């Protein structure tokens, strides 16, 4: 009889092979090719307020942001770019709308990349040769960012609305203008506020070029709604290997965008997971306040960087099984909790000691992981 392993289950390391795309360099961060999917955000400060902008960039950097975009609608903002780009710890992308002269200002300022929206920059197509030459001379990539809300008038007339086909045609047309001048250091986004339209646009685009793709649901909405929209859209595309860098657009502080973006990547095993709390939704079988217990454990372990899965379970039906499959877990009931470490029960403690015990054991595991060289960072898996 063949032996059946009852050990810890294997976790799938990926859902699909990554789409093959060319690699570009956004400052110190590689985008596309075999580079890990990166997470971006955008500052909400007035860029000309250098102190406030750098402070927000520092907060984003601390939260795990890898690339940051800053708006540049005025000359004062353009004048601030050089200082911001120099002092930021992560690559800075200048976001340009309406005035092509600010593209050149951003290139002169040493920004890591420039985002242009061809649909709303005056006489943009006439400036492509000059922009391509300037960008190539300093080795700065260009992101062609097409938005449903600012699609070129000619395409709106052709398609009637911002369809996936219209978004893709706009992006590839602009790419072709740069290609005529030998410039291919490009990444593309085709954003829409409807996740279904957005997903279909990126699928279509992915089959028509090898440029790296920046994923985004534009104007996704308040934190809850925007998180759901982004998770659904990004999950669909990333699970098919489509997407090289992401930005979650929320009507919320930028740091919240990074939290959501990182969690999406961790959930798909595209970034090494850090602390993960597995907790039951509670039901009539629960013999402990699972909500309170999970919140207390989360608060006690906040900031932990090692990839640790902690199961907080409230009854004896699914509790023991889930606790065994986690690095650390508790199955609660009858006023006490069984503490599991790596699948084995190590002790039983009173309900009042569950949180304290879990935190103590988590710290021991984290110390051992760090001693063994297992720390947060990029996933040690092949996602090419």
C-alpha cells in the first residue's frame, strides 16, 4: 500500500507563467521581464511643497512602496522635481498632463521615469520625436498612460466610448510614434474604472505587444470599494501572468494603497508573505470571541516582517485542522486553547492566556526564522 503523507500541505507557488515582456529600468527598480511585480503609489501633496512631498514619500517608502509618482501641473511643481528626485529613497515618476514642456523639465530634473497621458496633452503627437530624443539621451523610460476619462477625441468618435479596443488602439498608436524614432523604453497602462472593461483591455493589450504593463483601476473609489475592484481586476490579470507593476487607486491615504497592493501580491504568491492571520468568521459553534481574539493577536504582532501564518480559530470543528496547517495557531473551546506550533500541540492554556502565549511563541518563531535567514522580501520562487 502506498503511504499517504499527512504532513503540511504544499502551497502552489504560482497560478500561471508570467507573460514575456521586455524589461525596463525605473531608477533602481526593474519593471518587466523576470523582475518581481512592483507596487506603486502617488503622492497627494502639492509637489511644489517639497517638504510635505518628501515626508509623504518617506511614509510610503516605510510602508513598502517601491516607486512613487508625483503630479506636475504647474511650473512651480516642475521646479521642485530635481530636489524631490534627488532626495527620495525610491524612484520618482513625474506625472504629466496638458503641457508637454513639463516632460522635458522632468527629464532634466532626473526623474526615474515620466508618465504621459497622450489624450490630454496639447499637440502631443507633434512632440514625440523631441521627447523620444530627450528621454533616450538620459536613459529615462516613458509610461504611456491611457485613461478612459481622457481618451483621444478621435477614438471616442470612432468607438463611441472608452471600450477595451479604443484604449488599446490609443496606447499602441502612441507607442508606434515613439518606435518610429527608435525609442522602445516604454511601459503602458490602459486604465478604466470598470474592472471588467479594464481586464479585457489589458488582456487584449498583452497579446499585441511585449511592453511591460502597469495595472490600475482608475478612480476605483473609497477604500472598501476600491480595494474590492482592484483585488478582483488585479487578481484576474496577475493569475494569468499579466502585469509587471501595480497601483491601487483609492480615495484614501496613499499608504493604504500600498497595504492593499502588497496584500494582493502576497495572496497570489507574487511576493513573499509576511504576517498572515487566518481566523474563522465565527458561528454558533464558537466558544470564544473570535473577533476580539483575532484583533488582539493582530495588534500584538503588528509590524512583524517574517513570513508567519497564524491561525486563530474558535471551535473544535475546523480549529485543530487549520491550526495544524499554520506556523502557529490556536484552537479554542471550553475556556481554553490548544496552541499549535508547526502542526504539533505544544501546550494548552486558559482562554485568558491565549493572546499572550501566541505572541510569545510568534516571537520565538520569528527569531528562529531570522537566524535561519528567512526574512521578508521577494518570493524565493520562479515566477518567470
